[in-house]
C-alpha cells in the first residue's frame, strides 16, 4: 500500500512539473518564459545622464536682414559665426562668446556693399531647465528653449558713394567701430546620444540687433534681425558643477 501511495505522489509531481514547463509564453504569469529571456539591462548610472552642464564649441551660418538698407545695398545678407559656450548647473543659465561676420552685397553694378564684424557675448536663461531630469529627447528640447541678451563691439564698413552718403559720411568708403546690443530667442536640439561624455547639438536662433554708424548727427541705426543656425559639440565632463539627480 505504501508503495502505491509513493508511486502516485511521484506521478503527481511529474505531471505538475510538466504542466508548469508548458505554460503559454504569452501568459504574463509564465515565469519560465520570463526567466529564459534574461534580466533587463540596467539603466545608465545617474552620474552618466545628461544634466545640462557642459562646455561647447559652435559654428554655423547667419542670415541677417537690415531694417534700414542703404541705397544699392541688399537688405539681406549672409554670414558666419564661431563661438564658445558654457552652461551652468542644470542648464538654468549659460554664457556664450563669439566672433561673427556678415556681408550685404550690392544690388547693381555701382560697387556698393556693406559688411559687419563683431566680437561679443550674451547670457541665456532656460526657463524649462527642470525638465532635464526626465532624460528624454523631447524634454531636452523643451529645456533647451532660451531667451538671451548680449552686447558686442562691431566694426561696420560701407562701400559705394551713394551708400556712404546715406550714412552722413563722405567718400567711397567709410567704417566705424561701435557697441551693439542684441536680444533673441533660441532652442537647442540634441542630435546624438546624451548618455555619453560628449555629444552634438543643433542650435537655432532669432536675433534682434541694434548697431549705430558714423559721426553724423543723428547717426544711422542699422537695426537688423537675423536667423542663426549653429552646430555645436558639447563636453559633459563638468563633474564639479553637477547636482544630485532626484531620479
């Protein structure tokens, strides 16, 4: 009798084990299927997640438009910008210094033209900086929206008798050094992975600028607005500026 009971117990155990191994893998309760898939990869450590601290080198194009174009000089111009940028803790504030050159060609064969070279800096505020903690592309873009104000020293040059005369100066060429002011809006887009020590970002901006010219009274204000497109490489190794992430 004891032998029969032992045989029945062994048979029951074997049946239960067989039924457990044949559970439908689609069933959420199918533990063997879940175990066979292996553990999920661990997320990157918090100290490797992008947190808005960086230094960067940027270069790109500018497309300025003069509010008061000169006679025989095109209102639209083209140019380039080279800059260095540093972001503070969590990207709440960043500063940028750069060199920029723009040229406005003549509209006929008069030889008239204008150009501007400037060296300056600006400070930017990112109101959405807390969104960085979510570590997702969309939130990085939203936190990259910024407003900025800046100042620079500009060298404006004008060629062509009619263009020079419109500034109150005389001759075929004239130039002047003046301080300039600017403000605008921009947004940064990550174009490479942020969970590394560095990465590439695309920056677009709309800028309003005020630059005066000449000794005439009143002098001429070359107000202009421009679109700026920059590609920047960022290093995220500012470990001394990191703050503990809440999650």
